């Protein structure tokens, strides 16, 4: 079982269309660093995050749960450097915490739609997915019909996810492939 470290970008995209349950249904423990939770301030995402935490469908954790203090600090500094932040916490975003958690767990998957964070994860060998990957996994599990997943893509685009035409076509192909598996 993996640990899914969830970014505000992906959680908000899914909550905006009422599909955060697909994230919570994935195989793995869903973890939101407290720095990320602080970024989720507007509804419906803030209410969905609170409800999921209350129902223990996800955990909101502090950065020191990433491991021993010295090791956690080293991972935070390494993550900050890869994301272009200074070595001392000078307003680090939740992205730094996510990448640090990803670096500290063998079974980590960082779930984000944020381009720079995705690139940093890939460069450092941290498994990465996004809101589209969550929808594809829901289809693969049988929790979401392909047509519902494609409707969710359109809804994400309408709420501001800004999916390019090529990304939308690729996502639809992934959904179709997942339905056949």
C-alpha cells in the first residue's frame, strides 16, 4: 500500500467538481501536509478537506512526521532547493513539504497538478500523479464509469483547470484504456 501525499492543486480540482471521493478511494493512505491544508481555504475544497479529515479518510500531518528531525530537515532543504526556495524557511509553500515527504517515503506518490512540483518529483525519482490520474484510477477500479470520468474532465476544465485540447484527448485515451483493463 502506498502513501498518497496530496497537493492543494489536485484536491481543489477534484473538490470543485465533487469528485474528491475518487481520491479518497485510492489504494493507499491519503496524507495532506499541514502546509498544504493551509492553502485550501475556499469552499467547496475547504469543507471537503475538513469533512474527509473528520471522517479519517485522510490525515493532515505536520512536517516533523516525515521522519527524524535531522533527516526531515535535510529533506526539506533538498526539496526547497529543487523548487527554487532558499535554504532557510522563507515562506516555503506546501510544495516543499510534499516533495520532502515524497523523498522520505519509499512508497510515496505525490498527487499534484502543479507543473514545477511534478517536474521536481520526476527529477528526484518520486512517483507523481495528478487529478487526471485519480480519475483514471477510479475508472480502473470500477468506481467511476468512463463517461462519468470524461464528464469530470470537462467539468474540471470549466472550473479553471485549463486542460489543453491535447491533454484532454490524452486523458480520454487513458480513461478508455483503463476501462478495458
